[in-house]
């Protein structure tokens, strides 16, 4: 780890005043500190923002506002989150270990690096995410955990977060402050597909600081959940995962929000499937057709072709579960 | 600024690169917390920060200035074992013992989480106010602490015996 200067910011203003080249904001450190130890991340200054807003507050419009420094565990255990956004609680407790969830902040979870094992293998392999233009040794390598949707010839890594898949399905908004003022970014626009610049995981500009996550109100008749499929029962990244919000009325889909994890460089919003499902009968046949349509553009690599059928089955299973016992 | 370690004030490190784990082991001589993987995958470095279990290998010590850290040395001593340490002995909750301090600190934090109703991946109903300390709950909640000797069954038995009454 190279030497760096450490500041603890008491307010967002103070953090923003310190922002500049080589400066990184520090949350729980569960990803950033690890990558610094590997010399993959080399910031000259760390600004500790864990002292900023940790509030989880119900809004007058029925939504929720979560302070960026709220710990993952605090969100998962919050009574109103569990009642109104069960998919978010489920997604958080499906991720990492309890110790890491106690450390990691919400903003830090969002800003963890999209990555694969080749990204970490500094001394043995080439990686366009580590060094732009150097090549990608994952392509043609061991690809069991890599992307099937939205990948490029430059990068096939997947975003590892569970929480973010739920936030994508919820149409969350991310409140950001930066050198040029404040803005609110739709969750779908925070993360990027790799294209020719896999070194950029997000659309945030230099110095921008996430201050809060806004959850819009969910229809009181909607049901939601999160399902993760992995190689072992606990403490493993997703092979695939599905976050879903489903609102059924008189046997038809009034509204549906579907997001997939483990399949792309960012949480993948299943817009094609959603479009097919809206207004259609809430039947297993319709779920199968929608899942098939969503994955019709999937591109399997050497070892991850199984993900296509696996994520289709998981979509169908989750939607079926959410329609159980409906009159 | 200093860090409260097992009830005693300790001066924080000058170099912000020092992890909380290295600070405890190398600066404070508290070698109970172990460096297993040093990358957040094994749980051997688990300590309690303000009562919450965390991984000291991924924590920068400077981030914990002004806060309270409890390590295995703060939970029990050779002459005065923590009840969970005694239960580990009785249930063969270890062979080599390397993961044990992390397992015990983690279980103490876990029991507090369960008592206040933090859900886990295997919790069936999210809207419940009390979650029972079942074998499945303990196995899931302790999944961040690996035991290379494979003593997990004894570990879960020791935890259940020690903390089962907490939620009943």
C-alpha cells in the first residue's frame, strides 16, 4: 500500500472541499482498503465519510431517504425497510458476511468496483479495468462467473453487489453533491456497461459524493423479493440473482420491476421482460416467455452458458412465488 | 485521538496505512486476533467495535479513533473464561484454535444482532419481532467465520448452548 493522507470529514461540505485528483472517499473500506493493499487502487488521499448522514427516514410521499453512510446492516434491519421494501432487506442479507455488512456503507456498496479475479491478479494477467488498453485475459480464460449480457470485447466482469440489484428494481435515485452542485441520478444511470472504457464503473464525475439514496413509494398491493443462486449456501457472490417487484390485479400484471445480478457489468434491469409482462396474464407461461425474451440477446462465454437457463428459471421461480396465494 | 481497547486507552497509529488488526497485534501486543487471509474472506480477525462484529484486517485503525474495540483478550482470560470459551472446550469447537478468537468474537456480536431482531438470509418472515436462535440461523449467521479444521458442528453446538436462552 502506498502512503496516503487521511482526513475525517464531519460534513459533506468539508469532504467536498478536500476533493481533487488522487482523492478517494472512504466508507467501510471493505473493498477499497483491500484493493489498496493489492496496489490496484493507489489514492494519495482518503477522506473518511463514515461520519456523514446515517439516517433512514420515511418521507411524506411514502418513500424513504437513506443517508449515504448508513451501514448495510442498519438498512436491512430497519423496520420500515423490512415491511415496505422486503427485497432490499433480503438482498442485503444475501450479500457478503455479517461482519462486512456491519462495516460497509450504502454508498460504499454502490461504489465497490465491478470486478473479476483477473482484475485482482495484478502480477499474472492483463486487465483493461486495471490498465486501460492492456488487454483482457479473462476473455478466453475461466469465465464461469463472468457476464452474459452487455459485455464488450474489453471487459466481461460482473458487478458483485446484491443490494444494488434490489435498488435497480426499486427505481431508486442517488443524491449526489459535487464541485458543480447537487444532482439526482436514476439508479439505472449510476453504473456503466464496459464498452471501450471498463476502467470506469460509474457515471459519477471526479469529486462527486453520494449523500443519500431515495426509495420511491411502492404500491401497497405490490409484492417483492430477492433470490440469489450461488455455488455454496452462504458467503459467496451470486452466479445469478433476481430482484422483483410485482403488482397483480385481477390476474393481470399491473406493474412489474425486474433486475438481474451476476449477469452484467452493472445491475441489469430486465426492461424487455417487463414490457412483455405489463398488462399480460400473471401466469407461468407468460413468465417463461418474458424471461426467454430478456435473455434472447445473451452471449455466453466458454464456461458461463449455464447462466442463461439458470437466470431464466430463477426469474420464473421468483415471479411465481410472488403470485402464490393471490385470489 | 486514542482508541479504547479492552477498556484501556491506546494511542492510535501515526501511519494511516496500519490496519486495525496490525494495530492490535503489533502495536498493542494483543495477538489473540488472527491474520488468516488478510482480505476479508475468513473471519479470523473478527473483533467487536462498539459492540458490532467487524473484520479488523479490512479496517484502518485511524477510522476507529474515539471508538471502543473489544478483542478476545477483553472477553475472557485463561483463569476466567467467557462462558462461550468454556462451551467451545466442552463441545470440541476447535482443533488447531487459529480461527477460535474470531469465532468467539463473531458469535458474541451475532447473539446481540439476533436479540435485537436483525434478519438473516434464512429468516423466513421479515416482519417478525423475534427470531429464534435455531441451528440454521446460527450456521448462516456464522458463515463469515471459516474453520479449516472443520469444527463447525462443535462451534454451533457451543454457541447454541451458550446463547439459546437469549431469544427464548
